[in-house]
């Protein structure tokens, strides 16, 4: 913790030669993208993208889960999406999943989160159902390939995102683009989802 405290204390001096840049940020934000990623400490959006302050509007949830739109739900995820799209007019949304995701492991092995009722309830919002290679089921078998399951999970969250009226409307008019990224923790490689085949390829 001390290293984090020291960095915070030294930040004004560290950015002294960028005062104009930071002063401009005080007047408002115009992020390049809404970046939805997992809360996992190994996933650092600015490291992955090289983004500078003000360029990413970040939304982080356990398992990068985006619950399906519900008109009357009081939900921080929904509110953040609405604000990014309607107030900030972001032109791009990236949903970023990653390898070795603990939330996906919990989906694959439900008993492993039996002692975490809030986590278990949150994972139920992931919306997992049938896949082209698996019949309809309410669970994700533990013997499936974790990478395949994580990538399917990512595609499902993108589908949930399209259920938000503000997102759907702007996608339909070309004012918004949606991207699915898969970040590999051990190598740093980023794969991108193909909208036509749902296969993932290098970015």
C-alpha cells in the first residue's frame, strides 16, 4: 500500500510538465470510447490501449457482465452506459473480456461460489444459455475450454448491450460502433470478435 500512497503524493510533481493537458480536463470530458472491462486487477485499460487521461470512460464490473436492459431497474451499469452514450456521445464501445477470469470460472463451477451469495447473484445476470455446440442449459459445464467459454461469455455481454435502447438506436444509425476484445493476461495479446462468424482473431 505504501507504494500507492507514495505515487499519489508525488503525482503533482510527476505531471508538472503536463499542467496544460490536465487543466484542459477540468473543463469537461470527451472520451474516445466507453471501455467495459472486468474488475480484475490484472486488466488495466490504459495499459492495454495506451489511453491518456480523458480518453476512456471506464465501466468495470466483475466478469465484465452487462445485465440485459430492464426499463425500471436501478442499476449502476445501466446508468453508466446511458451517461456515456447519451451525455458524452461516445462513438465507440469496447467490451473487453480476459483470460483466467474468476467470474467465468465461477460460471463454469457454480459450487465454487456457493459461499459468496452476492457474487452468485451477480453471475446469474451473465445470461448464459445455449451455444451452437451445447444444448439449452442453465449452467456452463466445467469440462469446456475456459477460453472458449470466456469468449462466448463476452459475445453474450455484447448482445446484452444491444438491448439498451440508446445503444441500439445509435448502432442502427451508424453513430456508434461496438467492439469485443479478448485480452490474454500472460502475453498481452488482444483478440477481436468478428461480427459475422463470432470467431476471435488478432486485433
